[in-house]
């Protein structure tokens, strides 16, 4: 599918739903040297998943922004994350500059358990960061590390959403799964946690955390797609719970690091059969309300 054909398909869906566009809370923009390493990881990820993971949108940065705008994405993120100490403040500086020069980008920041993390998170908040991202699996850290106590407190107090990859897909880590995340929420119950990938593959456990804690949301990133259904199918008997959480499900795509066209994520959500009201909430309304996005 050409870029123009795909844009027309995406915009056709949003027009049918009466939406001004999409709010995508899980897209990746990061320094080129970091993104190149991420892409190299996905190029070799076949042994983890049992199937290849081609990057559909392996484009230069400006072209990737142009594609999202062509799809009618009103707001998107620059999800980035450190895998070792000493990266967090540097990545935050890059992300602040990227957001400043990229209309539509929600100023994104990150952190890692290290001395000084609370200080650079405080600076990021003061500089206008609107959403944070952490990757428990890639970082290989316990979200309950004492070095992060003050960080979670700052985020809970400020009400700033934090997208957390804490599910065990595509391969489990030492601190993935609902246990560490649940422990974190028990200590910081007001935290606005957005569980990436619907918590794949522990979907039902993370639905349970959303049912228990009002600040917990889940993003749709890669969930329900043909690719993910082969690896970790969403349990059909949990669709009622998904429908009941309509106001806490957010569109996420993982663009550009996806092995299929962007529009497929939207069609995968549509074919769940949860209704146009649910789709409108997920594709636009919930994210627009969270981040005060205007058409």
C-alpha cells in the first residue's frame, strides 16, 4: 500500500467515525544513533518471536513525521528510553529539542534508576514534559528500585502520565509482569500509569490493575494485530472487560517499529466489534482529554 493510499484509508476511518484525527500515545522518535541500534535489535528479533520483524517505516526522521501527519495524527509522542545509567538526562535534552521543533509532538521524557534521576525528572517537568516512558524489559530494572522512589512520587504528585513497558512480551525480563507493577501501584496508587501493549501477554492481569486503580490506562500498541495474535492472542472472554474500560484505553501504534502498515492497528481495533463509541474514545477522545489536544 502506498503512503497516499494508506493515508486515505486512515482518514476514511476517522471521517466515518466523525473524528478530527488520531491521538497516538506510543510512537518512537529518538536520536539517530539510538534508533539505529533499536532497528538492529528488531532486525535480529526473529529468534525471540519465531517470526521476522521487518521495520515498515524505516525512513528518515522528517519523512516519519510527514507520514504521521498524512495519517491525520493530531498528537504523538517521542517514546525513548535508556538501557543504562548516564543516558536519561541526555535523551531528555534531545526529546525537548525535538518537541520544540515538531508541532504535534507531545514533549516526552524518560528516566533510569540512578543517583540524580529525581533531579533530571524534575527539570524535565519544569521544562514542560507532558509524558514519560520507561522500558522495564530493556532497562532490566525493578520499577520498585529505591533510586526511583522520588521519581514516582514526582510523577504521581504532578499527575503526569508515564507509559511503562512492563508486560513480558515479546520475551520476559527479570522484572516484567504484573507483580512488580502491582507493587509499584500499591505504593503510588495515584500514579497515572499507561501500560504499554495492553500488558501483553498478561492482558487479564493488567486489566485487573486498571479495574483496581483509577489512574491506570492501557495502550493498544500492537495488541489485536495479526502479528501479535499469532504470538499472544487476546482472550476473547476478556472483551467485556475491555469494553467496560472504554475511557482508559488509549491508541498506541509503535510507529515506526511495526512489521505491518499503520492502518492495520486501526482495523484490528475496529474488528473487535466493541462499537463506534468505543473506537472514538480509543482513537481520539481519551488521548485528547489526557493531553488537552485540540483539533
